[in-house]
């Protein structure tokens, strides 16, 4: 890549992605208010996303289903199908990658492209239009594209016009396009950060751009300076196709249908979560050195507890053993709403050198033979017949976005 050339970055952001995928699979849903949500029969059912017809009636992400139905009685609800969304995501990123090798997925439905060396500056908008049409015509999925000289500005640009928008945001546009916006609408500024900024009289992105760096560092640390730079259009990050591999943890969590103190139900869910984490770790060929549990109680109070291990682990039973140990030590016996297990301090298995004494080595070797045999039987006959677990969702992802799936388009 020519380092001296002014960069041209696209941020491609799918519009109402899950709802759009459902409409592509079931065209009769088009034009009707649609939401993707958890199980409508269970209390945990909240809106994950909705199409623009539903949004026009006031339906919003994270809204409980009952509230959404009150605002929009004719609302159609579909439960999430993450395998379907993952397939659509893979097809989208294949099309991006066909244009430029410099593609960086950042979630299942958005990513950056550096097209500096593949497009004449005069034809940049035409390239964006052609890409947008290609994704719409071939996959029946709408997207918005932001065009800018860096990632931050491209991201801000893609949010400026939806659906099916194409927005150019140059550095010379910043004073009148970016600075008048409320600081809470700036990418990288969450609700708590916005509250801290407003408390020191920073209300717009322009206010942030002109703010005192020392004062920002006092309340936000190094992130204060970073945000001020971004507000001034400064972002030196490259579009990195390998960034998707730089994950530090793999986790799985689930909200229980009802708050519970039932230990059998709790153990069953922890077992299923540990299995889900093992499956994803196996796919990435990694092991981890720290196990963390998350417990959210009936009153929404949430705790996390972790344990650093002497050896790396990757197997479900090892993950579950540590998770149960942490849970038993820290559960206060109050009703539980959500449980999660995360394994962190990741390392690729090929890089791990495990210090084993003779006896440990013998045990590990014997276990590996057993695991290989079980894997072979599982491939031949289906799910592992030796482990009695509460199967959940056929190992579908439990969250809307999992970074370890984002390199699928390269396979």
C-alpha cells in the first residue's frame, strides 16, 4: 500500500441486519413491522433489532416485548437465527474482500475497507454505489456506507444516513457536519462518558474538540485525549484484516426464563455454557489461563469473579470445574437472573508449552486418547453420547456478535 497516498476508507454498516435477513428469507414480511427478539413467551424476551416500519411506531432495541406490542399491536416477532445471520455476514464480507484485501470486520454486520489503492478518487462514490447495489441485488440486504480518510470519520459518516445511505465525510466537513452533533452521538462515547463530559460543560462534539486535554485526562484517563483527537478528525489506525484474530477471551452467557435458586437448574446451565465455550475455543484452537463467572441477581446487581490457573485449559469439564468452584464460593443464595462463563488469557495451542511431570504427562496423554475417540464417535454418530448435558440451541451463538466467527468469509 502507498503510505503517502491520502487514504480512502469505507465503513459498511448493514441496516437493521437481523430483521433484514429475516425479510430476505421471508419476503412476505417486507413492509410490515418486524422485530427480532427472544422467546415471546418468556420474561427475558427483549427486542434485539427491528425494521424501520416497527421503529416508526416507537419500537426500540432492548425494549421488552410486551412494551413493543403495546406500541405496535401488529408487530411480527421472529426469534433469532444466528446461523442464518452468520451465513449472510460471510457472504457480505466475501463481496467486500473481492474489492480490496484490506477488510476488517468489527462485528457480524459492519466492517471497514481500505480502498485507497483500488479506486481512482474520482470514482469513489461510484464504487460505493456499486457495492451497495451488489449486496442489495444479490443478498437482498440494505446497507449504509460512510466514506472518509480514516476509520473514525467513516464510522460517523455511515450513521448519518440510513437506510441505504452513502455519506462522504472529509476533514474540511468536520466543523459543520460533525461538531454541531451532541457529544453522546459520537462513536466511542457511551452513556457514562457522555454524562461525565456534560458535567464539565462539554455538550457537543465541537466542545470536545476544543476541550482542555489535561482536564479530559483527569476525568477519562488516556481515553480523554483519544476522544479529543477523534473529535478533531485524527485517527491513525490502519484497516487491519488480522485484527479479527486478536481476541482476548471467549465467553457465553444466558438469561434464565425465571429467576431461580434451583441448584440443579443452575448447574445444568453452567454445564451448557462451559460446553459452548469449549466448542468455540476448539474452533479457534486456543486454550485459556483464566476462568471468570458472571452472576446477575433478581435485582440486576451483577458480580464477576475470576480465577487465574496454573495451566491452560480448553476442555468443558475443566472449565466447568473452575466455574462451579467460583460459583459455590461466591453465590449469596439469592435468586439468579443471568449466568455467564468467560475464559481469558488466550494462547494458541501450538504456542503452549506445558510443564508436566511424568505422572501428569501420562494422565494427559490418556485423556487425549479418550477425547480423540469421543470426537471420532461424535463425528460419526452425532452429539457426544457419553456426556449428559442439557443441550441448548444446537450450539448456536448465544450473543448477537462473536468475534471468533468473523474470519468465516476467508474460508
